C-alpha cells in the first residue's frame, strides 16, 4: 500500500535529498496534507545542471538496446506498483481513483512505446548524385541533444511525465524534471522507478518548487538544450521569451469544441460529451468546453445532455463509484464561478450547476452564451460545457475557429463529405470524426496550432 511519509524531498543523484524549506502537498478534496516536500533552492540549480551534463555523457554512450531495456523495466516496475501510483495520483491531484488507475495504465504504455522507439531511432541515406554530381552518397543519423528540461502540469502527473521523460531517455538525453508544485509525488516515484530499472543516477533529477524562480533559472540556462512544456499559454509565452536558442515542444491551452450535425445519434453524442466534458472535473487541456449543435436538433440534444450530466456522481475521489472529484484549488474554483457569472451577465443561461460545493464545482451546462463570453473564448479548465446553436456549416466552422486556441475538435455526423470538409477547414492540431476531442492514444502525434502549442508529442 501507498504510505504517507513525513517528508518527500528533492530527488537528486538517485536519492531523496533533505531541504530546509518545505512545501505541503495537499489533497484537493479535503485540503489535508498528503506529504511535505523539500523545495529546491536556486542555489541548487548549478549542481543539478552539472550532474545532468555528466548524465548526458553517460547516457549517450549507452547502446540503444540498453536504453530500451531500462525503459521496459521501468514500465514493469510501475505495473507492479500500480496501486501505489494510482493512490498517489488520486491524493495529490484529486483525480478519481478510477481515473488515476487509467492514467497509470497509460503511463505504463507510454514507457513501453518509448522502449520500442529507442530501438528505431535511425537515419536515412541521401543521394548526392544530383545537380551534376556523381558517384556520391550521404547519410544522416539522429543523435541526442543533451539536457532535456521536462515541465509537467498537475492534471496528468504520471503520464505526461512519461511522455517527456521516456522519449528523452530513449534518444540518449539526460532529464531534469520540474513537476507541478501541487503534484510532484508521481514524478519522484517515476524517477525512483527509472533508477531501480537501471538508469544511471546522474541521468534524472526532479526539482520541486515555484516555476517563477527555479523553473525560469533552468529555462534560461544555456546548458539546457531542449524544453518540453505542458501548461498554460501565458506561461508558455514567458518560457519562449526567456529560453534563448533551444529546441521547444509546447502543449498549451484549449477550449475544445464539438460540432453536432442533425443526423448524428444524439444520445450517443450526449454520453461522449458527458465523458469528455467532465472527466477530472474538466481540468484536461482537451476537455470539451464548447458544443455547437445544428439548430433543428439543439433542444433534443440539450435534453439528452442534461439527463446524462444529472447522473454524474461527484464527491470523494477515493471512492470507486465517484465519477468526478474536486477542483485543484480555490483559485480554480473561483475562476469557474467567474466564467459562469460572465456568461450570465452577457445573456447566457445556466441550466445545470454553476455553483461551488466545498472543493467541488458542480457539473455545469450553459446554453446560448455569446461568442464573446469568457466561457467561449478562453480556457475554463472546469466542468463547464456551453451548448450553442448553428444553422449552416460555414457558421459552425467559423465559430469553432473563432478562438486563439487550436488543439483538438470533434465532429459528429453520418455524412462523410461533411466530416471531411470539417477536418480540412477546422484550425486544430487534431480533428476527430465521431469521437470526442478528449480522445488521445499515446502513440498519436498529439499537438496543437495557434495558441495551443508548438510541435507534437506521442
């Protein structure tokens, strides 16, 4: 079973290091302290960078087969400790125990995919006998970059860490992991699993503390050659402004939309929106936030969705029958309330929810919210779905695209021509046909356009 320790500290050189200043990790549901963590000091950064440089020299010299074996062994260790990992995720981020267990399964799969990738990283032969040149051939091969700084958010503390750390190690890079300050437990447990699996201790460090201080110090450091960041657009822009000449992968915010045409199976779509809009209390970057329904079937769809959302059981995330848990903190609760208030003031109608209940924001449906309202234009990161109407295809696509974000969107129709036109015209990194935009498999090239990111992950 997972044990609640008195101190969980910065992970460095294969062990947990005692620090003077502590950060309390709290259960979002009841605000009880889960663990106290040692905060990384800015004075620690130079030593951590120096160690990571040594780790890079060690790891890039390891054969690809050995890196693959380490990653596969890591997946096996996580699998053996699945219950411990799931409970840690549940306690630190408020994800239901069922959701947390599913995340552990995905993390295992991501590490196994990384193990496979380690054996397939190669190059290509290039013909040089062009443009008057003859009897020459060239080739290239992929080589590791150096130190990878992996910055992960609170909502998928294990799997998103696996997505950044697994491929980096597969390619021969050392990693400094900066998990969200609210949810670092899974990241430390993952680092321990990697070292137990055979990864040299110099190749992975976990730093814990505010991104505005220790995070930005590492972002600016020229020894860091790659930054992989998942988080908000605002923080992503700050990283871009300070990182200098580095390779960057960013998965940022979204306000994902679904388009429902009149020929779609409405009950089926309502079930998909229930799952895609309220998983982890809507605190997912590809959570369904906007639903555009063709006018003739809008009322019927709203009734179907209301019936589904009314059935959501919310409460203690440790209980197996709980479907939705708490918001991550009081600020997230207040932001959700502010979005609802703004929608009401602009003429929208809240037909379900719209209120706080201790640490939980009730599952919410808003209809007829103006396009300029916060719930339509910005990222709510809350269990709020707005349902608006459209009369023609062009109108639907214009509304879906009328945002600074572009991560994923969903389209529901039986008409292949409509589906393909939407896929071509919607400005998103991924358009899913007859599927919710909250869908992701871990080997797909996942990423966004516009303010939703740079590059692909998976």
